[in-house]
C-alpha cells in the first residue's frame, strides 16, 4: 500500500512507516496532514486517483541539509563568486493513509 503526495513543490511516494525528509512545514503539535494526494495503490498492480484521501504523519525531527556550493564565473573577466546554501528540512514518519474511507496504517 502506498500513496503519492505533493508537498513543498515535490512529489513523494510514501507508505505507512516510511521516514522521509520534506521541506520545512510549520506545525503546532507533532502531526502533519497532507491532503494533496495524487494517487493511491491499495493492492499490487493497481493505481487510482482517490475521490478523497489524506496522509497523516508525525514529525521526527528538523534540521538543515548539506551545504551546496554555488559558483559563478565569467571567464577572461576576472570575476568569480562563491556562495553556499543549506536548505531547512523536516523529517516525518508516515503513520496512516486514508483513501475513500479505507485506512492503512503501519505495523509499528
């Protein structure tokens, strides 16, 4: 059982119990609900777009990713520019996928 969700401008294939890093999401309590579900697969070999679906997850941690170096160079002009960037992320664990009234949860 898996679902395809969209968050932070990206799409993720998630199953109950998966831990993944997404772009930072603000949350007062330690749960996040994704309502933008693109596809759900309940049994092997079938993928469908649900009429109503949501994915719930709990926040495991937050942090910053590895540094990415951005280097600009204009050759023959003696111009060089080096800049670094670290993206913030939120690490979440998928608890349940609910699609069309059927709920799939993890064994943990």
